[in-house]
């Protein structure tokens, strides 16, 4: 009996040792939340080596998001397709927090739907030419957080994939899109609050005039980028 107990303890310790070597027990609570959302067949050790400021594709880290990348279509205020293909690139630190937020949303019956992520500076210049108003479009001379890989334009969908009513469409240039606007139904106010409270919880902050826009805190210090992603 004593031999069997000793054998059991030694076996458990050996398994713990193997797990530690693979990185499972080195992972933080944040990393564990991410690990549960990685695409099948990926290696936790690989992601441990990624620098937080590296630009990465969200689809390589989670399959739990809905996409409606507006600037890869003509359904945007530019009335033209300005992205060659629909991809969501962000800095890795933004990806991690976005996944953590989406984990909580999904537990409550919602999922994040993405309209825009990283945006090349050249596209920012086109937007400014059409809408030179800093309340709605960042001046390219200063750059947008989108250009730095720290901003997302999002909404929420329910379990059927239907968008929650937020009162206006995406990229609506009017006071009705503001977080301060109160002439809305209780349902719309509730929907905006669900989105806002969870995003704030995971280190994002609002952009006052746009209910859909969220910046990762401390992204302002990151460098402006102008690369275009590979569509192959």
C-alpha cells in the first residue's frame, strides 16, 4: 500500500514537471485565457516568444470573432474599397486584451464583431481629406491609434449573429453616435453599456464621439505604421 502511494505521488510530480517544461504552469492567468482560444494545432511556447509590440493577425490567435471589415468593401464613408483584403492586424498586446474581452462577452451570450483594426497611414490621409474633423477622423499629421495597431472598431452580436442595436450605424458622423448622447431607447443605452463596461474592464478606453471605437490604454506611445498586409 505504501509503495502504491509513493508511486502515485512520484507519477503526479513527474507529470507536473513535464507540464512546467511545456510552459503550461508558467502561463499567467491572462496567458491561460488566451491559450484556451488559440486555433487548433498551435504551440503555447511559440506565443510566449512574441513581443507585445509585434503586429499579428487576429485570426491566427482566435476563431471566436465575427468580421465585417468595412474598408475591404465599398460599404463605408469613403465609398470605395481601400483594403485589398479583409484582415485584422493589431499589436500583440492589443490582441491579448481583445481576446480576453471576447471571452467574457461569449460567456454572456455575445461575440465581438469587428469593423476595423490596424489602418495604414496612407488610408488615414484619404479619410482626413474627406472628413477633416478631428471629432471623427484623426489628423494624419498626428496619426490615429488605428495607425499604431492599438485601436478597434467593434460592435456586439447575439448568439444568432444579429447585431445589437446601438442606435446608429458604424462611422455615423453625428452627435447620436457619441457616448454622451442620451436621447436613445433604454435598449440602445443598455447595449452600449454592455460593450463599454466590458471593454473598459480589459484596459481599453472610449473615443467620446464614436460608440464603436476603443483604444488600448498606453497605445499612443507606439509608432505609426504604414505597412499593408499580405493577402496571399
